C-alpha cells in the first residue's frame, strides 16, 4: 500500500500494509497499481501551473523519494494574490476543483513550511515570521525529514518531539546518527539555506546572461536588466508573441535565487516599458555576495501581431494609460486596479461591479439613474431608529450612531423591488428609499425594509444606506 | 481682485521666477465668476496639488468633498485615477456630477502610504486628466512630492482629506505644499420653485439642488474666500444660487477673509 484515500484510512488501512492484508481487512477493496513515474510527471505539471503564484516553484523531493509536494518561494509575491492567507486558500481551492486534497503552509523557511504542511490538521496555515520555532519544537520527530528508521531509533532513546532533540547537545547525537540529523535540524530552524532548482516550462522564451565576476551594484543590475529585456523582446518578436508575465531570476553565488516578477494587462514587447516595470522592482533584490547569472523569461506569453494605428490628425488622441495601469498593478496587485461599471439592477448595492481597468467599454445599455444617487454608499446598511408615519411618510427624525437628526426636507418614497427573478428570498421584498435633509443641510439616503403595510414585504425597520453631497 | 499695476507686474515676475523650468500648465476655470476671480490666473491651477476637506460634523463621510473633486475631474480631459484605501463611492453619483465612471480607474491600495505612492505615480505619468487620492494623513514631505510630480506633468492632483474622527472638524490639518485648500460643507438645499398650495399635502418640503458652503482656506498667490454655491450639475459645473446672483455684495465677489498666513 503506497497511498490511500480518506475512506480507506477510516476503514483502518495504513500506508505500508501488504496488499493481501488490506484486502482481508476490507472486503471489496478497490486497488490500483502504483504509478510512480506518472505521479512524478503529474506533480511536475502541477509545479508548472503553480508558476502563477510565484516565479520560484519546485517539486519538493527533499523529504526523500517519491516527491509528495510542491515548494514555492512566495516572498514578495503574496500581496499580489491578496495576502498569504488568501493565496494559500486559493491554492487549496484550485487543487480541490481538480480533485486533489492539498494542505498548504507558509513559514519563514522551507524546512519549517515542509513540516507544517504535512503535520497541520487545517488545510492552510500561515505562521507569522519568527513564530515557527516555537511551533516546530512541539512537532514529532517524523516531521524532520530524517532518513528512514532514524526517527524510530531516536524514539527508543526517549526523544519525542523536535524540541527534545534541539535542546540536547549536538555533538553526541551527530556522532551516533551522522551529520544528516544536524543538517535537517538546521534546515528546519533556518540556520542553513536550502536552495532548490525551480521548474521551467518546456517552451519557455528565455534569455540569460552569465557573469565572470559576480555583480551586485544596483546600476549594474539595471543595465543588464535592460540588455536582457532587449534580447527577450527580439526573441518574442521572432515568435510573434508579447509577454504578459516576466520573471527575472538572479542566481547568487551562494546558491540562492532572487526573483522579480512583473505582469502586464495586455501582451507587451516594448523594451523600454518592460525595462521600466522590471527596474521599479529591482530594489527588492538582495544581491548578497554577488550575482553570477541573470535569467529573464516570459513565463506567460500571448500572440501579439503588429497593428496599424488609426488616428485622425485633427484631434488629439486620448493618452494611453495602459503603462500606468501596469505599473500600479505590479505595485498593489492586479485585482486592486479596476473601473466601476453600471449593472442593470435597481438594488443599489448590486448596481455597480468591478471590471478590469483596461476592459473594453461595456455595451452602455444601462440607462443612467433617474433619481439622485448618494456619493457614498455604506457597504452594509446601518440600522437607524426613526419616528415615521406609515405607510408612505418620510420619518420626522432619526437617530444614527447616537446622534439625532431632525428631518426638515425629504423626497420619496422611491420603491425598489427585490430581484425575485434572481433570488427566491426577495420574492416579496420591497424597500422604500427616502432622501432626507436635516437642519444643518446634511443629506442622507435612508430606506424602510417593507412597503409599510404588508409584513411579508419586509421587517419595516429603517436603515441608513448612503450620503448625498 | 484689487491690485495696482505695480503689484500686478510684481506678481507676474514672481510667478516667472517660481516657475523655473517647469512648463506652464494653465488653469481650469470653475465657470463661476466669483470663484474664478479670487484664484490666481482665473481658475484652478492645473499641474498643481489641491486639497479638499469636508466641513460640518463629518457625518457625511466626505461625500461633498468627493463630489466637489469629481466635478473638477469631470471638466478635465482623459482618464482619472482615483486612489482609495476602501471603496465606498457610488458610480452613479459620479456620473450625476458629470464624471463618467468609464473614465475613472480606481486604485485600491492597502494603506495610506500606498495611496500616496499610487497618486504620485499617476501624477508623474502625464496622460491622466486628473489624479484623486483619499487619505486621512498627508505629511508635508509627501505633499511636496505630489506637488512636484503634478508640476512635472501638468496633471491636476486632488487630495481628499478623510477624517477618522468627527472631533477634528475645526482642525485645518497639518501644513501642506498644496496650491489650494478647500473646505466643503453641505448647506440646506435650494428651495424648490413650487407655489405653496400645490404640494401642501406633503408632510415636509422636497429637496432642491444641493448647496455647498465652499471655503477657499488657503491659496498660493491669492487670498482665502468663501462662497455659497449650488452643487455640481451633470457637466460637473457649480452654480451661483439664483437668489444670491443678484446680490452683488455677497455673490459678485467672494468674501475675502483674513486668514493667518501659514508657511508651508
């Protein structure tokens, strides 16, 4: 038995059991021959797909063969996916969609993350910087990637957790169990670096530059970045492609790899523009003792044909802001740059949606709002206390956040029906919106849930929903 | 503005020295004579940074300031970058203030530093009509950077100061390098032109066009003033309330106020 699913584990089977015994334990057990070669290839394919999260991805074979995981260096990449928590959740969810149960952990170093991902009960775990040591010490020895048999031998000596081992003098242990034990401990606590060779897709457009003398000065890095970008753009042009995502890798003399990634909203092969985007991120690169090789790869490329620009000489064309959008996307993440587009819905919170900043302008079939709309809308309507005559008078006054407002003028009601064709819960729902102005001239948008007569249409409670200027 | 020819010449001279190598970006008139008259050059300087705060109790959460800025941005050409930490604007209201939502690119940065960095990037780019940032804090050094960025490209920069607490209403904020600082306070709306008896069955009168008390609290090369105006129409233009338009003393020239001189 090499692997089993959740149902099999629940039935009392274990990895390492002879097949005959397993079949005897669970009658009618479905067995498939193990295919290590196919597994390894599938994992490799997953690693290439995981390049969307970070430029540095590898199949994690460090725990001994067969490889059973992926390792990603996500430093500086997590915020583009909404933070580490969100990124891990997204990974696990994507894998679940293709039928793979996965667990993900983020920690200070590879060794610690390796242990947490395999030992944590939750599907995702983010360990804050500096906190991995305490958590690690509570884990059993098996989390330490030791050679087979060694955890059992240590167990016989009374060592239960990693903490037990770490607190002992190192020399006698190494004398007995060999240097591997010390190396694994140091890797888990991040005392020694643990380089890995990242995967590259096969048909990658890539250019590289090796250096006789390691380089490290920022100006030198910028100069070679420009040279590499020029070479890459020429290679892309030969293939008729434009880059959507560029990864610039810096191989350091101490075997570590620093990476810079940029993305663009549309396929690009303008060297000046790509260089500018890359150079803006160079400050995040720590050259250490020097960099001996730089590689620039277009990890995501799309066809880009030459195109004739149409221009009328008479009027000034509107300036192109695509490069600004790219710069900002690389700074704060693509999903945080957007436009608001009107949606055909009377329910205010659904009347707009986010679209990509450079998306084609919509069909413009949505008519503009007929009645004044508030400049600011509360994400969740706030309950207010009111005194109002039912069914269709505006309130005489209302209390919001402990402050009482006397209504001097008001317009309304504007009746908004629930979208019964979309949601069952809104079959009878009605909101009556009022625009009210207080003595100071502050204008609010408030509504009553329900039509004021029929309890089926709403709770008849009042809410504040927005602010007029 | 009241000035002698000698003072006039001096001002031109000073402006020429100050300008240095940067290009003259021109001005964007409000189309309201009272306001344009007190602004140097006859309008809101393009290629400069302007600050907008909200007056009153702060209950409106910067709605008037946002629409004031939207009205200015609406009258520029090109895309508008709007940098925020948290989205609470309603696109339909921007459209009603003349700013087509299709022109507005929102940049939602995680924190205030990010917001300032984004608007600086937008101001340096030069292809935008206007760049707007909503922030609670803008240190003097940051405002200087933004002002320089705006000067280098000719894009108009608008910073909306959001208040975190309602207590700092009277606070005029820390000094900044912005060319102008405005404070917008909502006033009771214009009366509706309806004879008394036709709507007498209504419990309270209806709401007319919004009115603002617009205070020009600081103006580089000019004097502070305050105005009572009607809010932006669908083209982003302010208007002088009709019953005030006839009263020369009040509306004809913005009331010049004595404001303490503050070195920014």
